C-alpha cells in the first residue's frame, strides 16, 4: 500500500518549517540539556540525564516521522479539484440521516486532520465512506456504535 499523502502547499510548508526548527534549534536545546545533566554527576542515578535522553529520543522520532511525511507528500492544487464527487480536499456538506442534522467537513490527509477546524482524515471511517460519493448519494459508515448514514448535500473546495 502506498504511503503517499496529499496535502496543500501551506501544509507542506508548515511541515518543512517544523522539520527545520527541530533539526536546528531543537537539537541544540536537547544537546545543551544533556550536557547540563551530565555535569551533575553519576549518570546511572541521574534522573535529569535520563529525562533529557528520553526527550532526545522523542525528538528524533518526530524528525523521522516528518522526514518521511515530507518525502511522501504530494501537493494538490485546489483549483484542479473535481467537485462532481468527494475527493481529498473537498468540502462536503452532508445530512446525518439519523438525527437529521447537517454537518460540513473538509476531507484532508492524516497530517492535516483537525476535527475542531472541521477537517477529517480521508482514512477515517467517515472520510473513507464519503470518498467518491456524489451529491444525493448516501454514505454508510461503520462505527463502533453502529452504521451511520450521511447524505451528500453539497461538494465544494
């Protein structure tokens, strides 16, 4: 399975900026913390040193994740999105057939997903259910609480 992630230019720029910050300022801050902890004596019983080394591990893991995400990212030009069906970066207005409430989401990559901003991942159950649907079609989404049905009302960018 492909690990290609489709993102906007803005998201790619944010990921690159974060990666550059982590590789420069972030690494130097952690190296400084490790050096300070090392000066405090025996490393076997030095909790501050252990914490700094653990932070370094998390930091390097984040760098690795961002590196991979950037390499596998493909920028989508919003002006080329087909609004006849739901695709990544589409904004979808839909009707929850269960409670009769209208909701709107933008379908985005996992890196951009933020429910508070109305952005859901294309790999989420709702995102997967909506992909490829046209206005008027119903997406049936399997959730832990049962099947939810959403009728697509509008597709925009």
